[in-house]
C-alpha cells in the first residue's frame, strides 16, 4: 500500500520560484496532500502550466484555507495561478486568487478534471491570451469531470483576447452560485 505524504504550510510564503516545466511554486502530485492556511504563494513562474500551484494525479489533494495566490505567470501553458488536473481534489476557502497571466487559457485558474470547490473567494485580474481571463473550465483528453463549484465568490477584472474575459466554460457540470 502506498503511503500518503502530507505537507502543511501555516502562515508561510512560497515566492519567486521558476520551473522550466510546470508548477514553479507547488505541485501536489498523485497520493500527495498539500494544505496551506493563511499563506502567500506569489510570483512563481513556469514555462508550461500552473506557475504558482498545481494539483493532479490519483488521490492528489490541495486544500487552501485563506491566504493569497497571486502573480503567477505560465509562459507557454495554462493556469497562471492554479492548474487542476484529473484525479485531484481541490478546496479553496476564503482566499484571494489574483493577477495570473498565461499565454493560453485560464489566467488565474485552469480546470481540466477532478473535483474543485471554491467558496467565499475573490478571483480577479487574470489575463489569458486565448480563453478564460480569470477562469477556464475545459475537459482535458481522458479527464474525469467530477465537479467545479464556485460559491459566493467575487470574480472581476479578467481579460482575454479570445473567449471569456472573466470565465470560459467548455464542459457541462460547472456551477456558479451567489457569485458577483
């Protein structure tokens, strides 16, 4: 039986990392759990996806409770601040996700499968060259779409030169409840 690593950051900062691949800040891979309480993940860059934070793979868990994820830049990929892949379970409560930049989709958040719930969040200032300035929900090849819910979130100031300045949804099953 595989062990389940658990990594907890409490009032921490992860800043100015770079990856020539993906996830310049943090990546919760298969069977890993990453939890952040009131921390800061800021200014991390990657050549490909999820410059600040990524989660994907069997039983990967990302749990963000408060804090800020900001200023991530994916130079050629998607998800400037947060990239969610098949197999991940992501929960973001009372957090700010802002000012992510990507040359493709999902300036702040790129969601491609798994399960994600965002509650009482502020998502703002994302910039994507193709789709979903702030949020892009798109089913990746071979991905399983469980759910992606946004509850009582403020979503503002996104920019895309293509489709969906704030939000682009290209798969059924997403919900936005009580959002501004």
